[in-house]
C-alpha cells in the first residue's frame, strides 16, 4: 500500500501541463517492507497489531511528506520454517522487499536469518525470542529488537528467587524458543543457588491438553513451575493449572507473557503474577502517547512488546534509509544495518537506546505485576511497573554471546 497516493493525486492535478514535473513525480523512491508472522496459530493475538504499528511508524516518520513511498506486505508463516524462508525468498527475489520488520517465533526467524544474509537484505526481529540471533547465529544483516530469552530469563528468575522460589520445574514448547528459554533460565537458577528438578518439552504447535505435563511437574516436588511458551499455550496451561489445583502447590512463572494473555485470562486469574516486558502501554508518558496515537487502529487488541517493537524498528529503519539515501539503503542491506547501528535509537515505544555490534538492540525493560481487579480502571489497565531494569543490566553482556561480529 502507498501512504502518499492522495497527496500525489493532488500534485498531479496541479502539474498536469508540466512534463518535467510529471517525470519527477514518477521518480519518487519506494521502500518495500515485509512482516512474516503468525496470523493463524497460537501467537496470532500477539502478532495481529504488528501491521498497525508498522503503519503508525510510517505516518510518524512522515514518509509522504519526505517524498518516499512505503509499501508493506504481511504473510502467515504457519509456524513452519520452510514456509517462512520460502516467503522471504519470494519477497526478496520477485517482489522487491527491502527490509523485514519482523519475523516472529524463533524457529522461523532463525530460518529466515540465513536467507536475509544470503540476499543482503535487512532483517529486523521483534516477535522471536531466541538469544542465538545475537550469539552463534548473529548476522551483519540482522538486528534483534525488543527482547530475548536471556533478558526475560534473567529478570524473571531474579524476581522469583528473591521471593524464596528456589526449586524449579520447566515446561517448554519443543522448538527453538522453548529450548533457548529453558537453557537461559536454568543457568540463572543454578548459578543463583537454586535447583532444577525437571524439564518437559511438549509438541508445538499441536498441544492443547497440558494435564499430563502439569501432573508430572507437580509430582517433582518443585516450588516453581516455569512456563517457556507463549500465546494460546500460556492461556491453556494456566487455565488447566487452576482446574487441576496445581497452582495451589506450585507457583506459576511465565517466562514470556504479554498483556494480550493477561487480558484474555482476566485479573481474577492473574492477579499478582510477575512478568517481564520491554513495552507496556502505561509504563510512562511516552508509551501512553504512543498508545493514544495507535489506539483507534487496533482498539480491540492493544500492542504488547511482540508487536509494538515493529513500530520502533520500522521508524529507525526509515530514519537510516533517509539518512544514507533510499537508493543506497535498498542496494546494500548490511550497509543499512551498519548505519542503523551507528545511529542512536529513540522512540515512544522503547525510549532511548542503541544497537550493539552483535545486533542486539538494548533499552530499558520492565518487571510488571498484574493488578488485582479492585486496582484496575477496567479494559487494558492490567499491570503496574514493579521495577525498571536499566538497558545495560537487562541484556546479555556483549562478550557473552559468542557472536563473530564482536571484535
């Protein structure tokens, strides 16, 4: 879609008698962006606002006023790596896509990561969490934007172990995200003096009945049941924990949870639960200002960090493309990523931040506590900020990931 068509029509009507000006109009640079995400599976609620966030960034950047046409494509990867990589190849080779502003879920993001590098395109990742994207699988063409398993695991385990949760059992989705999250969180538990009593990885995305896994976790004697999952899986697991009474014997900890799941489960079921997000609409004045602008575009499903980050990365990409020239940005994805790394980041979603040599975008994160029903004003007033984690403390140290791009 073009966000400048209306202004072009007006200009063309005035300049219809001037061939030179008409040629100038047709020479407007065009950028194509793509979103490859989950539109039909367990993470669809988290992915759905991504297009609205991308459009808002284009509008706030002022693409039309700057004389730049921007088109956005979106596709469903069906949680299949081969589908995601096939879409990316077609978009790059046939459709002229210059930059992917999200490839959600870890397995699909890792698959597309190598495609973007081979085609020398830009890949910006929001809704995939594996920290391998800035570790062993880091790429000069990829930036990992909103959060990752290291950041989520570090903040979540520290909060719970500080409340005497020392004995852990992990229930994880059997794909790249689930394994990376359990790996990172287990390391924080054991180095902090805690114990891991067991781990289960369930088939993803085919599982809806978690009862057998929950009973096995309960029999381990662990105090904490750590959930390494997202979307509908989290909803179903917590609901079934309540039904079987597992929550009376174990404390559920959601290592990755979004406002969308809290909204769906309700405050009665979720009150007091701690979770970590890199964006929450009511975190500060700037996040509230962003929500004021985008609310009408996604009124029934407010953005979480899995989708709000698309606003942030789209805006920064467009700033870099304008800074180096659209033609140069389109011609060399790695050079564009290098320019993005050289520019400080600043927007209403994540505030001030920066992009490290390993491709890790860093910014503050939040430890959030779900409100009791009596504390909420209703609607999406779901959580309060229990602590702000400074950017340099939230993410893995630069030298700790094994990225070949780090000197």
